[in-house]
C-alpha cells in the first residue's frame, strides 16, 4: 500500500532520515520515476547530513527538522 501511495504522490518529503534502510529509503522517490500523470512529482530532503539520494531530490535543506517544520507551521499559522 505504501508503494501505491508514494507512486501517486505529487510531493514527497523525507524528514530527518539518512535514507539508508530499504525498502523505506527509496519510497519518497518512487513518484519521481513515474512516467505518466503530469505534473512532474517533486521530492524534498530535510536532513542535517548528506544522504545517498540528495542528487535525486529537487530540494535539499540542511537544517534540523524541528526548526524547518516549526517555520512551516508558523508560515501556515498552524
């Protein structure tokens, strides 16, 4: 079921993970490999350390996940 959900996602965000443990590590990038149903899906990594999948991400944020999510919540007034 997780494969299907990620495959259909328009945006995947990997937060605070090294993306080392499979099969979970590759799940956020399944949608980027999808051939149909535009627009092109996007993937974001939020992590302090570099990961092996940084090159596949559309955006890499080098910061603490709680800091980033705090700013997102503040921006959306959550």
